[in-house]
C-alpha cells in the first residue's frame, strides 16, 4: 500500500476531499452595484472585500464603472498594480471582468473592428490584473439586420476574441439574457455552432437558463443540452422564473426561488465542470445575505 493510500485508509475524510470538484467561489460586484442603485444603499468596497475574505470566498468579478471609474488601460501599470494590491490585501483574486459586447454583432464592420480593438485592450488589462476569465454581454438592438445576420457577426467576433484570449491564457465567455436580442435556447445554440470554436464559451447563469427552459425550475436540463464542455464559468442564483421590473430574469438568494439547486450542482459535478462559480446577486436587496446563502449551497453541492 502506498503512503497516500494508507493515509486515505486511516483517514476516510481524505478520500472525500479528493473527490470534491475543482470549484472556486467568487462574489460579483455587479450584485452590490445593482442593489446600491435600486435600493439606495451604500456598500463600501473595503466592506465588501472584508466580507468576502471572512466568509471564505476566493475571488471577485469586477463590473465596469463601479465603485469608481472604468477599467484601467493596459499600459496604466501603476493603476493596475494599485488595483491588484487592494484585492491581494484581502486574499482575493480578480478572476474576471464584465464587459459589454453590443459592438460585437453590429451590422457595421467598422464598428465591429472598433469593438475588437477595445476588447484587445480589456483582455490585456485582464491578464495584467491576474484574471482567469473575461465575460461579455451582447446588449443592444439589431440595427437593421436580421437575427441570423447578427448571430453570424457575433460568432465571428467571438472567434477573434478567443484567438486573443487563448494567447493570453484567458477563458472568454459570453452570456445572453431575456432582454437581449439573443434570448432563447436556439439563439445560444446557434451562436456556439456558428462560432464552431471550443475556445468560445458561454456562462451558465441559472436564472437565465431557467427562463430559456420554460421557467420550470430546472435550468440544469438546458445546461445538459448545451453541454458542460461549452461552459466557461458560472453565475449562480436562484429565481422564481419571472422577469424583474420589466428587465432581466429575477435573481433570488439560494432557497428563495423554485430552482432545483441540488440538481444544478450535481449536473456541474457529474459533467466534470472545474473553475469559477460566482454568486450573482443582481438587484437582490440584501447581497451579503444572498452571497452567504449561495456559498453554503455551493459547498453542499460539492459534497453531495
């Protein structure tokens, strides 16, 4: 018997630990930003980071323009170093950035080229600040083109972003939502198929997947159909299957909606997903409470 096997025999909990999935947990600044705006609250950044550190989160996803200013340019080395020191001081990794992708599917080729140049800069900044991933959100209108043309333009842009991201060692992932022009399972499938590139990933947001799956409380069914190999990282939240205030799918704390939370994490675990799971508290009035409940749900899902 090898030393490691003997140790496992003497301490069965080691076997359990070795079977746990390789998931990393994060908070999203988008949740605190949207809660502050919607409910007129104040969340100092040091308070958020202290909370994340104390409760055991490992990372943070940044959101453009909050709490102050846009992302630094990739050549602003002093600003990038200062930003990284802030998160390092709390033992947290900036694992991803949220970026807009309206220009990625523009009917105008020049607009798409400008967007790609901006994304190149943001990818270089993401690498400089230590990210593993970058997320893209394709909001905006069709602007004189068909949905099929927009999908082809978007997929081509994603392919070019994946080229840059791959060279930098970054996972590039997009997310579609109910208020976007891309807002169905079929659109998601068509984007992935048109891109035809395993480096192009999507984000599993359980609330959006629930709506795309008929608001049944079973977003894991759509997750299985899309395929775990196409998932870059996860935005986890509960939902009641409705739209919030005419906007996007309603986000709720784990256990407060109708999602089969255990089935979502079992699908991720059985499918071999490894990587980042962020608690998405978009427009939840108590983002600290929702983050705590989400982290508990992740830990339970890891051990099932």
